[in-house]
C-alpha cells in the first residue's frame, strides 16, 4: 500500500512536492513548464504560512480571568466595590432613598450569588453591581447613626459640660473636648452634643470627667477653603464634633453627676493617656519629649510648629501619626524580643509554639497601644490590619498577604464607610498594597547564587540588604502615595526619599524599640534609661530633618483634575492587585491619568478669591497675589497657595484718613445708643483715591478700620468693608462689595454685587473667574464657583438653619 503511494507521488511530483532520489531507486522527474498562476499562489501561500507561524497565538482574556480567580484575586475587589459605593454616596448632591438602594441590592444579590463561581468577567461584574449599593447603604447607615448636630452660626454663650479629654501645647494652652450639658445667655436651640474649646489662660487643668464651665466663643467647623479641597465640616460630622472655639477667660470647674459605665471607661482610658503623655514629657524634655509622647499617645500639640514643618519637608510627617509604621515597628519589636527571650530558655522553644505565643502577646500589646493612642482613625485602621495579620499567624497562615489587607479594609468599611474619603485611609492602603505586591514580586523572583562580597562582605551582606530594603520600601511607599499627596495636599517633599533613608534606620532600631521597652518597664520604675536613649534617637531624627529641610525641596503641585486623580488611583490599585496581563489595564489607566493631569487647556486659575467668613479676599495677577490683610490667616491662605500655586504675597497699603466717620445718637428700646455714621463726602473721596492708587500699584489700598479697595486685572472694582457705616459708599463706588457681617440685605441699590457673611455661610468660599471673550469681562458675566456644592447633605444642612424661626430654610437655586 505504501509502495502504491510512492509510485503515485512519483507520477505527479509537482503536485506533491516530491523529489525522486537514487535512494528511492527512481530517476529524477522530468521538469515541466510551471504554470505562472500556480507559482505565484504557491509563493503567496508559503509566505502567509511563514508569517502566521511567526505571529503569537491569538489569546482571549478568559484564561487570564481564570488565573486571577484561581489566585483568589476576585476577593480583593470586595473592599474596592464597597469603597466605590461609599464614595458615590458621599459625592452625590442629595441623600438617595435607602429603600431604593435596598431594593437594588436585593435585586442584584441573586445574580451575584449564582455567578460567584464563574471564572470569567461576569462573576466580577455581578459582584460589583451588588456590592456598590451595599457600600452606599453602609454609608447611609453610618450617617444616620451618628446624626451629629453641627452649630449653625458663630455665637458667644455660657457653656457647661463634662470634660471628655484634654491636651496641651508647648505654650501651656489646653484644648478640651467637652460634652455639653447646658448653654445660657443665650441658650442654644440646636446645641451640639460635643465641642472642642481652647483655654489659653493659665489655670489649673480641669480633670477628665470633671465639670467645666465658662464664657466661650463657638464656631461651626469650616467648610472647604476652595472647591474640591478638604471639607472640615464633613470630618467634624463623622468625628462627632459639633463646634470649635475658645474660652474668653479661665474656665471653672464644678461637680457633675456620675457618668454611665461606658463613659467612665472612656474617661479612665483618657486619664491613662493624659498621665502617660505627661510622664513621657517629664522624662524627655523639649521637642524630643513632645515627639516621643506623640509616638505613644498621638498628642502632637506640644510639638514646635517649626519642627513639624521640618519633618513634613523631609518626608517624615507620617512618623508623628499613629499609623501602620508605628504599629508594625511596635508589634515587630515585641515579636522579635519575645521569641528571643523564649528561645533563651532551655527546652522552651522545643516544647511550646513560641511563634504563636509571641503573636498572642503582640496582639495584646497593640490593643493596649490603640487604647492609649486616643483611637484616631489612622490608628484604628492600622490596629485592625495588624490584628488580622497576627490572627493569621495564630492560625498558621501567611501574615503578609493581599487577602489580609482586603479583610482589614472590609472590616473598616463596614464599621466606618466615611474612612474611604480620608487621605490617611487612602494613603495607608495604597502604601500597603504597593509594599505587599512588591514583597510578593521580590519573593517570586528568579533565585540566583549571591557572591560573598569579597572585601565588602559586610556591606554586601546583611548591611547591604538592610539599606537595600529601606531604599526599596521607601521608593515603593513614596510612589504608591504620590498621587494622594498631590491630590489632597497639593505638594510633595522632593527629598522625602533621602529623609526616609537617613532617618528610618534611627527610628526602626533606636526610637521605637527603646520606646516600647520603656513603656513595658514603666510599671517597675525602670524606664529612665530606655526613654533617655529614645530621646537621643529623636534628637538625631530632628537634626536630620532640619538638614534635609534646609535643601528647600518642597514641590507645590497645585490642584489636578479629579479625573486624573481617579484614573491614577484606580490604575495603581489594579497594577498591585492583578498578576496576569490584565494588570496592564491598570498601567494604561495610570498613563491616561498622567496625560489628563498634564494636558494643556485645563481649568484656568481664578482671578478673585473670597474666604468663607468674608474677611480675606485675594486678587491673582500673574506672579503676584494681593490680599486685603497684612497677615492673612495661614490656615486659609496656605491652602490657597498650594492649591493654586500662588505667587508672591503683595501686602496692602495701609492708610488712615481722619474724619471718615461721625458718632450719632439713636434711640433703641427707649435707650440712647451711639452709632457710627460715615461722612459720605470724605469717604467717597477716600474710596476713589484708593481705587486710583490700586490701579497703579496692583495692591489693596486700605483705610484703617474702614474699608479696603482694589482693582482686578479684568477691571473689577472690589471693596471689602470693616465697618457697616461705609456700606452705601462702597456700593456706589464698586462692582463687588464683600462684607464679613451677617446683613439682611441681598443686593446693593446701585447694582453692585454684594457678598455678606449670610451669603457666604450658604455658599462657602468663592472663586470668581472672568468669562471668555473681550466682551464678557464684566463682573455680571463672570463665573462664580462656590466651595460648598450642596446644602442637602447632613454635614452641610446646618448652613440653612434659621435660629429665629427654628427651621431649616430650603436651598435656593442661586446661593448668591
């Protein structure tokens, strides 16, 4: 049969490509004239086949999804979807219906449950559709559970309440957190449950749990300094703090009734924390003692602001917060120390599981740590993460894994969904994801035999691995949190890597270990030497920070588009979570976000800025920024400077013209009361002169205790008044009048735009941007951007409260 086939091929050699050889016993075939059509088609077929063999085999994404599912990475998206749902709930303009969210979650549960074992994208999509409304429901439940009463307007009143906690600064001023019980003269109709008040006068400190009373100024928490910046009223709402302020004089103490059991437990813990703080400051003096106390109890008010700024510029501000670094160093020091001590006992390590015993002890230690640290959000988040890892050690599982990070995130989002908006939460988990993913990549790298290092054996061995690990960890942590530093704080320390490389060995090997040893030895009175060593290490850290900060390497980035922040953040998370080629999607998102951030034609800078209280107004002109204050408040101006990359500050020209006001007598309720009245002729002339001078100098020209006037690059005449007696004159001679008082007027009779404290209370800070086109330079055509986008959310609804009517006013279409 084979012979027949051979013979058949010999008869038609051109059809089979067969060449007869002598070995086959046949003669060479006779060459026939080839057909041109068949020759070119054969060549084309061979070329296509050759190219096809060189091309990679076509693949679908299904194997990649299956591989990610096999690695258990779908579970890592559970906290992602919950966080997306919570973030959506906090971002929308009004409260969505919980009933509709519940129905949506109920309707999507069954498809998510049925498709949970699928290995393709449908399982992930169905899970996301179900978990996003669940995250929104969790956010709604937290907001409803807290229901914090936020003060509606500034007020001076007599307060009385119970001290919940206290902390002092380097000048001896004490900040009290007080649970209000009564207010009088006047009595508040919407009294906040908890307030934070500063007592600057020297006085015997009121004990925690004791009664405190005094005349105080209460203010609502401030809103965003600009649109898109941090909303402090939002933070206060979810921290349960309804007002901030200060005492006018020394507060007094008075006896109060015994608190409930839970309150007494909290007061006892707060007392421990306060006593521990004072003890540490007594052992270690100066800024070193204040930083040592901050590392243990998180009380930072006693640290010199210049030292804090130096640490920030050196990239070491994260050391002051009780966060993952502190928890890891404390738990790691305890684990290593406990295992070394137990291994030193003959036969103990062979009979008992020392690793699990040390993990159990570390679990107790970090729990005590969180109790005395004040329970800040960053500390609680780090404590949960460390507890999950230590429980994994007790269960014989891997302590460092993305799954443990996801479990801790799920627990935090289930209890406090508002944490998803917190910069600390975002930066903490971004750094953790980057470090764990980097650790996994390093662990799975191809292994090769290392050299002994020759004459540099010590440096190339343990010492080299130590500094190499610090360098790699600092690089990964810095890049992972870079976008969040830019998005939230609008600045990055250019030499933060150098600062961490210089200071982290001191912190890791001296400061935290000896701090832990000192705290453990404190009950026995043997903490003096460890605290002294800890203090010396902190002094070295401060010296290194001042050295690095002296390089002047802070980079102010300014605001970036929200889309760029979202793309880079999501893309970076996908790169860390995924292992297959699907992670390249994350890389593409990061590159797209960078392109959006640096694309030309973004939102132009505003021309005029007005603060929420109306007391600070700035005019932006090229590289200069003119303000109506000689010393603008740093809390507001620093945020403006970083967000908008403001130029040099141009201070106002202060003048004092005599005779601008007259004293008149008016009758009010049968009593004679003096009232200031402007001399219109002199005031009008002074205002006109100030506007003319501003056109020439480009700065505000101010009449002391009367008004300030300036002209913007678009030609707008802007006047801020310090005395309502000049309101009429300001309206007649300007285009925009800013009044830091709550007037009942809405507009000027002259047609000028009027912004009062009552208007700004509803809108927040304002940005004014001229419209495009030469014909649209009038102020009436300008674009006004309010910092407070909505008044319908729980943390902004207090802005609509009218204490006279004891009702909430409806939100107006035009807030100005």
